C-alpha cells in the first residue's frame, strides 16, 4: 500500500492512446456525474470507451457509501475481477468514490484486494489523471484520500446523453443527519460561482441539450457560503431565462431549507419542471429529532400542502427509511399516516443501514432484521396503492414527453418522461430520441404509464 502525494493541478498529457476504459457506477446522480467527469478525463488522455469488460484495459469503479448493500456489491465485483486480472495481468483497476473516502476503508480494500492499482477518494477526482499514471508504475495499490482535491472547474466531461445533462451547483453537505455518512465523505458545502453555473447552462443549451438537472446534496443551501448574495431561488430564476433549454430539474432538496421564495420561482418558471423530490425520511417527530432532520412532521406536511396549492399538478416524491434505531410500531404508524396525508407520487424506501462514524451507529437500539423487512413491505404496499391511484387519474390527459429512447423491456416501444417525471412508454414508427413529443395517457400502472402519440 502506497500513499500518493501529487500536485492538485491535472495534466492533460495523452497516456492512453490505443487503450480502452470501462466505468462502473454505484450510487446517486452525483456519482453518475463524477463518472462522466472521469470518462472525460480518460478520453482527454487518449482512452476510448470499451464495449465490454473483455476489451477493457482499465476498469474504474465509482462507489457509494450511503448504505451497506452497495459496498457489498463492490466487494463482490472486485472478487470477480480478481480472476479477470489473473488472465489479463496488464489490466489496471481503479476504485474511487464515497466508499473509499470512509476512514480505514481504503487500507482495508488494499489489503483484501492487493491487485487493485489505484484507490482514490471523492476529493481526489481533480488529481485522477496524475494518480492513474503513478499507479501504473507502482507495484502496490496507490491510495489518495486527501481532503483538499483542488478545483473541479474546467475538468473535461464525457456526457452519457446528448439531450440531458447533470449540472452540479453545490458540493458537500453541512446537515449531519445522524444516520448519514455523506458529510464525512463528501466534505462541507462548497457552492460553485453563480456566473460559472450560468455560463455552463448557456453552453449546454448551445450544444443542443434540452434538459438540465441541477445537483447537490442539498441544493437549497446553494449560495450560503458565497459572498455574491445569490441563493438557490435566484439561481433557478436566472436559469429559467436561458434560451434553448426546455426543462430544468433539481435535486435533492432538504425540507428545512425550502423557502417561500423558491416555491414562488417554481410557480412562475416556464422551464422549471413541476416535480420536487423532498425526502421526509420518517413521519414521527421523535424519530425526526433523533435523525437530526430539523423539521417536524407538521412543518413537512405544511410544505407539501403549499407546493400542491401554488404549483398545480406538481408531483412530489420522497425518501422514507424504516428501522431507524429505537423506532417503535407507533413511530412506524406515523410514517404510514404521512403517506396518506402527503399523497406522494412515489417514495424511495430503504431499511436503515448503520454507517460507522455516524451518531446513529452508536445508538444501542438496533431493530431485528425481520421487523425491519416486514415494515418495509407494509410501507411499499401502502405507497404503491397511492401511486397507482394518482397515475390512474392521468388516463385521458395529454402530456409532453422528452423521449429517452427505446424501452428497456420492449424495444418496439419508446420511453420518455413527463415534466412531472412520470415514465411513459408509447409506440412510434420513427426514432424520436431526444425530442419533445405529446402523448395521450391510455393506461396507468404503479411505476409507469402507457400512452399514444397525439
């Protein structure tokens, strides 16, 4: 195991001519964008994307640390890559992202998987090209999890779509929810300069991108650390004026920072989509306090009511967790009741997963696994009933779609998303990928809709 010490400014010297890379991503949209940056850096070095693992000269794994399961998947993947590297000894394997930023995890990975060439943390991404060159010369795994990674502005990006783009506006998080590892692995909040974001949005529109999604662990905190005086509502209002863009999305929003001004901007915006992902996590005030969420059930429901009143037709989605330490049946019932009152279009549901280093991991009230699984099943059933009712009410309506391409399950159908982020499948005689089309909803299911082109 070798610790890396390199200059923070990346060099753009080609060193991958004739070689191919494969990226594998776990986790959230921020990780997906980080992978696009890694791909952009590799292609600036001369690498080209591999169609399969067999033709790859370099495999880059971008990891997630939010829950235990993605980390277990990474370990399983590395176990399978061991045999592949024995056959192809010049293969280079790099593991980066949130998982390896956790204390002691990088060293443990190097011990368990000594054939890995490079292990780099979230803030080492600007140094990736130099690290890769050093790792190829090292006989032991090279590790860089240093906190100061330098500026990410101006790094090349290889975008995976030609009509939708991720656009980060703020990195890191200051909230320190008691269950969450993100502030520990992503660092403190760092807003990007206002004008830099606006310039990038104009450039994306000029390149033909119709939709952008603004990214941040908490986008509502944007600008708090800047001297410019702009907040997230100001940023949204300015982006709504960018000519050429058709849609603006953003995630994720923390309920404690959802301001009336932001709701007003969403209401007035022509390009801001009528969809808000607003993680609730729990419906019990006692559990919310233990989670350090800094809002109450009543405040959350007030926000949802305001959103639905001020932005007619808005789709509100959420995250919900079951099995937090000490959660009683009464606490869980309050979460079920929250579903009935808020009427979410969709909920992403999870079983609590202890993350070493967080305050919740030190709580000595872990629930039995069967109890957590049973509660999750009840939560999913209740939400599925609500989602289906909401979707059935859309039958007969005409809706605008941004077509994403052929349906994954039926290549004869195309798939697209409404402004409210509903997935719609429809038949078409031509390839409409990347275009805005209008469809009439003819059938409704829990997770998707069927439509016909108008």
